[in-house]
């Protein structure tokens, strides 16, 4: 009634209690059980009869009586136990035990007096001051200070993947983030308990890598690391993990606070295959880029094996083929050199043993004459000239041949006739053969 601009539906009750301590329904909206209040304490020196009379009078007051209406209370009832009330004060941090005695903790700071129900944690002082503004609420006139949504439902230690903040808090044994091999995963950790000098550490439970020493306690390899504390907000921490030398799959990430694993830990980190940018390459098990199947490394890169076969083996085959051909030709020339006669190596002597050289034989298609080949006397067989060629040299050839056959010519004439025969037969160098003379 005092603040008509506010409606009860504008408020969210955290940890709503439906039934009380005795199991009876709770009529009001409450986050806690109803506990005894307005406790009356009697002095040890007070007479028992007087104390009993006061208690009886207070219990006899009804809600309709004047004292109840004037003081705005419903009545008095004897409490069954103060144990739950004390437990509640201990949970809220309003009471603590020192040297075996219970002491009440009072604070002049309204923020310090805020206590959140189980499963909720108090926001930082800066966040709490901005909460009303973020909700679009303003403090009514006359109120010194308003508190809006000072608590947040979260784990004791909240883990957030900074590359995927829209996903919110990482859930226990759920995939928190996905990062490629050789990539870096970034995380933020918030200590909602706002403990001073807390030591937060992280660790990867590694069941497949051989790069880390085996932890005798866990029975598997572990990688441990610390966290960087935010200077402006000492309850916020950050750390990053470089995915180096890890196969694809799921990595188990654990978070410890002062050596104790936090309730929201462990979380899962998924490792995806590395993306190779070089042509004809793909990642291997640990994310290193290697050549694809049927690829070979040449000249600083991977090329298809088929291209190598075409670009290397084909030219090599051509070179080998040419080499074999040239070797074959060389062998053939070397073998044929015994049978092919160069015309300039034939010497037709005018006089052999004092006798003029002559025709050794004559047939239908050629002549056999005597000559010297590389110091050896041989018989040279030559094919007769063709009809066309023969008609051009008939007179000289026939005259010289007749002169050689008659054997009656003067030696000087025989020499001239012999030269004429040699000149005529040199016009047909491919039509001769030699045979050694015995």
C-alpha cells in the first residue's frame, strides 16, 4: 500500500518455501522457514512464579485483543527448538563460533548484510549497485538505498568459454567449447564465493598423449596450469589452453579451488581436426599437415604421384630410349665398319709386281678388278653402270677396257686406261665389294 507503483508480481522469490518446519503450509511468500522471533529472556534471579505468570499472560493474548492489534502481532507461542534458527544464522553468516561461544556478526554496510539462499551467490558490489538500473527500477522517494536482484543462480565457481559466451556457464561433463587442433581455447572463471586469496588451478586429464609425465595419483597424464587474476575484479580469473599435440576427440578439463575440485568440474573440451591450407595436404592424428594419399613431396610442396610419373618417368623413358637407340646404332656402326668400305681407302695400283693391273673377271652385271685396301691386295667387284649412264661413257670405258684386256698396250697407255676405268667406277661407289686375293 505504501508503494502503489510496485506489484507483488514484480518480485521473484528465490528458493520458495511451500511447507514449514513442521510440514504445515506456509501462507506467505518466503525463501526460508519461519523461525522464532521476539524471544523473551528471563533473569536467573526472577521468581519462577512471576516468570510463569508472564508467560501465561503472553500466550493468552489473542490476535483480536488490543495488545496484539496495537503492537501488530498475532500472538505468542512457545518455541520447540532454537537449533534450526541457529543453523540458519550460521548459513547466512550472521553468527559464528569463536572459542566455543557463538557471536553475532553485525555490519553497517548493507551489501555485507546480504545473504543468498543455497544454489545462489551474491553478485559483486559493482554488479549489485547496477542491478536496479539494469532492471529498469528506481528507488522510491524517501528510501535511502534499494537492492535489486543481488543474488545469481550459479555454481560455486563458474566456468565460461570466452569464444562461446552465448552458451553461458559450462555444465559439468558437458561440451563447453570446440577448438581446432593447434588452436587456443580461452576461459573465464568466476569465484562466486568471493573468497580472498583463493588458489584456482586448472588441469587437463590426458589419456592419449605421451608428452606429459604420468601422474601416479590419477593414473593418467595430466597438464596443470594457473590462472590470471583480474586486477579490477579480484574474483574473476582467466586462463587459456593451447591444443598442441592432441588428437581429435574430447578432453576432460578440471578446475580446482585451493586443491579441491569445484562442484561444476569437470567440463569437456572438444578438439576438432586442424584445417590445412596448403594444397594436397590433410592433418594427421596430431594435427600436423601431411600429404594426402598418393601425394609426394617435391620442391617444397605436395604434388600428385600421377603428375610425377608423367613429368619424370616419361622424360626418363624418352632419354633411356634415345640412349638405347644411340647405343644400338653405335654397335651397328661398329659391326658394319668391317663390311662398309670407303672408296678413298681403295688404291688401284697402276703396276703390281711389274705387271699392269687389270680386270680379274667380267660378268653380265659387273667387273672384278684388283686393288689395295689398307695394305692388303683385294679384288674389287663393281656393278656395271646403268644404261643411261653407260651410254654417256661408252667410248672411253670400252676403249680402256679393251686396252687392259689385250695386254698389248704400252705400259704408259695401260696406266691411262686404268685411270679411265677407276674414274668411271667411282661414279658408282655403292656398287662395289672387295674380296681378299689369295
